């Protein structure tokens, strides 16, 4: 009976005797396997590298390098992989069998080999190949699942932004990069003004929708590849803006305020205005050896607190000691 198409093997025969190759090839063809032939150990190794067969049938005694050499070379050519190698030889001493296995062979058949014995060995190799393919498939699925779980562990379940853990890790990377290149790094913390009142008025489901909408606005404002937004906790969000100086950060956050204003999300119980507004704190520096993620987040948080004290719906710069409203008035006056 022919093997199923998906079970057919690609078999490399390495033997310097053409009569042996013809006979074995005919038997393999009869049961539906694909055959590649080599008449020397050197050519067999080359074909092995090119075609990556499912099975190798190897003679031992050949001119030049012998089958033991070829087996060792094939094993060296597939680190981490495994291709069954069966030696076919007239040698039948225990030492010969031991040497074949030591060289990297998986089985040893003494010639002449009956068609039934060869067919049985091929059946066994087919089963091993199916098992290996299944193990590879399961392994790949596990790797993909673990990668997905790792990614999910870094995301905030409500907003889909990076969570606090991912923020801390990524911020450390950006600090190191800015320190290495001597470039400015800006960190922004912001939150929804009077969010508790919003929840109390409209309920927590509406509050969740509000946070998701703000998250989309923040994510949409990250126009450069390395800019990113994260949920800091509760109604607080963080933005990390590499290579952004203080003046650029102020311009950026003013545009963010306008984007929230244009969204016109109603807030029924805010003393700032009829719609959702946000306030934020900015800190910008060229990191030195003493700069940490915690330092930047604390400074941004302090600036956020100042923005709220100044009336909300604004961003306050820790370094400039100025908020976005003051900056706008200065620019108008200038």
C-alpha cells in the first residue's frame, strides 16, 4: 500500500554502487516515496544541505570519505534539527554497528535488505516524522501563545494602552537611549478633570467609555514611532515623548487640549466646563547617570498637581514653571 501523500518521505540514498541505488530507488518509488541519489559521501552531504531530506540511507564503504564521515558532517550541518540516518552495509559485526551509531546513525541494516524489512523501517520513520512534525506544531503554538500572553500582560485591559509595568520598562529604555545620545526626553502625566463626579453622575460604565475615548485620543496623538501612551492608573495616563524639548512638549500638549475640546464629550458635573477636560504635568530633561524613571514620573506628577491648583484644563511644565495658558499668552504678546 502506498503511503498517504502527506506521509511520503524524501529519501536521500548515498551509495557509490549504482546497482544498489537503482534497486533501492525502485523499491522506494513503488511505495510512493521521493528519492534523491548521491554516488559519494561528499555529494551526499551537498544534497543533504540543499534538499533537507526526511531520511538518509547511507552506505559505509565509499571512495574518498566514508559513510561515517558523511553522517557526522550531516549532523553538524543541522544543529538543533534531526534527520534519521540508516546505514546499509555488508559489515555485520557488533563493532560496525556501534561505530555507525556513534557517527550519528539511527539504525543499521545489514545487506542484502529484504523489501519487507526496508518497508518496515520506512514505516517506523514515517511515524517518527509525523510525531516530530506534531511536536514542532505544538511547540510553535505554545511559543505563539506565550508571546501573546506576554503582550497581554503588558497591556491595560480597559484601554488597550501599555500598563504601568510596560510603562516602567519602556521608560527605562528611553532614558538610557536619551542619556547615550544626549537628547531631551519628555514625560507627561495627565488625567480627566473631576472624573469621580463624572462616574457619580453617569455611572461606572460611562466612566469606562470615557477612559477608552481619552486613551484613543492619546494614542492618536503619538505620531512618531517612539512616542507612546500608557495608562498610569485610575483616570491617569502617561505619555513618553523621546527627543522632545521643553518648548516642543508645551506645543504638543496644547494640541492635545484642543483635541479633547473638539471631542466634546459631555460632563454633566464639572466646574471647568460642560465637556470633558484634562489636566497634565510635563517634565523634560537630558537624562544623566542619576536620572531614573521614578524621578521623571514624580516630577510629572508634581507638575500635574500644580496644573490642577491653577484651575485645570491646562498642562504645567516642571522645568519652565509655566503652564500652557501662560505660554499661549506669552506667544500672543510676543
